[in-house]
C-alpha cells in the first residue's frame, strides 16, 4: 500500500510540474517574439561610430553635471547613454551560450567604457572646476543599496526590452547605474585621486555584473535558450546565485560600515550639543574613521561661561562611541553680550531705539561676510568685545582652499580694526610645482605653501605631510625630490606648523594632512 501511495504522489507531482511547464510555455514564453528580440539586441549591441559618439557625449554631459553638482544635468546624460545595448547583448548571450555574441558585446562595452573615461578625464583636466562635489562623493563608496538599484533597474529594463515596451525608460534605468560612475573614474584619473577613482570603478563593475546577470535571468525566464540541457540550466542558476552572493557580502559589509559611521557622527554631534548650552553652536564636525584612534575634529562657538574642558568631552566621546577617540576641539569663546545679531536687532526694535553706529557696523560686517562665504548673516558670529568675526564657509562650486583664503583676506581688508576668520570646508590642498631640475621655491610655490599652512590652522591640523621628505634633515646626499621636500618643510616649519614625511608624489607636491600632535 505504501508503494502505491508513493507512486500516486510521484505521478501527481509530475502532472503538476507538467501543467506548470505548459502554462509557462503558453502564457510566458509563447507571448514573446524571440527572433525579433534577439535580432534587435544583436543589431544594437556591437561597436559602431554612432555608439561611440553617443557614449562620449553622454559621458561629457555626466561629468559636467557631476562637477556642477547638478542632478538634472546628470539625468540628461542618462537619457542619451547607449550603454544598455552591449550589456543586454552580454546578458542574453550568456542565456543562449552564444560566445561569439558575448565577445562582441563585451568588446563594445569595454571600448565604450574606455572612451567615456578618457573623454571625461580630458574634460576635468582642462576644467577650472575640479573640487569634489556631493554628486561625485556619492559614487565612490558602493554598498548593498547600489546592488539593489542595479538589480531592480536591470529587471525592469530587461522586461521592457523582451515585451517590446518602454524602450526609452530602459536606457534611463540602465544608464542610471553606469554612466555617472564611469565619469567619476575619469575625474579620479584627471585629479590623481586614487580613492575616488577606485571606488567609482568598483561601483561600475558591481552594477555592470548585476545588470548583465539579471538580464540573463530574465532571458531564461522568458524562454531564451530553453533548448539548453538541464545540466546547462542548473549550471547557469548556480553561477548566478554564487556571483550575487559573492558581491552582496562585501557590499553588505560596506553598507554596515557606512551606517555605523553615520551613527557615530550623529552621536558625536548630539554629545557636543548636550555638553554645551543651547546658546552654543557646533559649526564644524569631522570624524576621521581611517585614523587609529578615531580622530574627532570639532569647532564650537560658545559663550565664555559655558566653556568645557577637552579631556572631559573626549572621555565622554570614548564612552559614547565605545572606541578609542582623540578629540581636536577648537572652542571659539564669546563674551557676555556677544549673542546673535538677530537677537540684538530684535531687542532694539522692541525698545523703539535707533541702532547705534557700532550695531549698524556689525550688521553690515555680518552681511558682507555672509555674502562672500555663501552663508546666512545669522550664521556669522560676531565677538564684539574682541572685534572678531567668524564664519564657516559653505561649499562653493569650484572653490579651492586658495579661494577661501582670498575671500578671508578681502573681507579683512574691508573691515578695519576687526579680525575675520573664515573656516573653509574640507578639501584638497594646493599643489606645489617646481621648474625642471630646480629645488627652490618661486613665488607661486611659496603662495601654495602659505595657503596650505593657513588651511591647516583653520582646520585645527597641527602637521602637514610632505611627499619625499626624508626622515632626517641631515641626509648625506639628498636627491632632487628630497631637496625639494626639505625646502617645503623649512618654509612650513618657519610658519609654525609641523612638517612630516608623506608618500612620494613625483615631480609635483600635494600636501597631505597628517595629525601627529597630542590632542588639545
């Protein structure tokens, strides 16, 4: 009896699978014109002059949108990008085991990617705007969410291609995950920024593999390659799953790290806000997670009576973040009566008094500094007793560290009797160039060194790294690179900042910030 029951159960399962197979063949596979889809994909997935031109134009628009930090311009690049065609050709050739088409599509994609990167690198090289923007930084740290975006985009795009609907949206969906990272790779090469370039390239590879393999899965679901053997089908399925799992693990780790860093920044800001009074303001907060121990740099504007001791706050941060912390805290102290300008104006308005010339002068000063720094006038701190004005500058498009130093000098020149302090946003320091076979600093190089020292003081960084600087200044026969580094280090030290060795950077020197002094 047991054998009969088992046989009936097996027969029932086979009939159910057969019915499901027939439904799949009739309702899913039968509604697709496979020959027309393959013909269209093969026709558009190879290399052609039109493909090369549209790829380069799309890359050019994308990199300009990234440099301008304009999402609308980046979307415009996505609309004309033809990268979807070779990717779909690659994915469908995997489903069909058509290695000739696979090589053809991969060649077109590789040539298009190289052309896009070279074109964007050329644009960035000749562009006066080279400062990293939020749009650029957002594409340098791939995580599990990026994998999900590419997966959903690929599934939607493949469905539209197979069913012959919404071809325009396919280009948008695929390009969303590919062209901007390629443009950032070109930016990284042009600016010699290895972390940015490698991060964007990792995002490009992740999205490309995800899109191609998702297209393969959709092609198999709609019956492309159904003539393959069961062994080939299972091999494809296993390989697809393994690849997705392999990519998901490091991307998941990256997402977890980004989440933990965001939580740490939030905890540090909350602790500083709680330790100081409501009258204080945290104007700058930066956590260097790559440093050991974790370095927390903060600038707090607070009334003198609410001043806090740095060691106590550092101990509280260690406890809150549950890891070793070194705190670099710069407290800008305000004397009694040096509150916000808006509060002073409101008091005068309520009293019905005419503002004094000094109050009018402070108001004009705040407006002038706000104009040059790109912030609101109420965000400019005026210390009336010490005649000092402080503002944390906004990230201005294309502005370099030298730009902010120039703005501070101009503001100070227009405010006789007042000192002006502008805190620039974190960014790359200026390069220091030498003429061929020369180890002395000209006026341009000295200005670049002075700008780097100015930025280090504004960022509360006690040391600057000099590429090529020997460990000992008493080197017997220093090379040209070492002599140049020693000349830079001498000038830095003369201005009261420590100079330390940094990795070599060839014939041009780009000072790297390096915190070596004890916490304040």
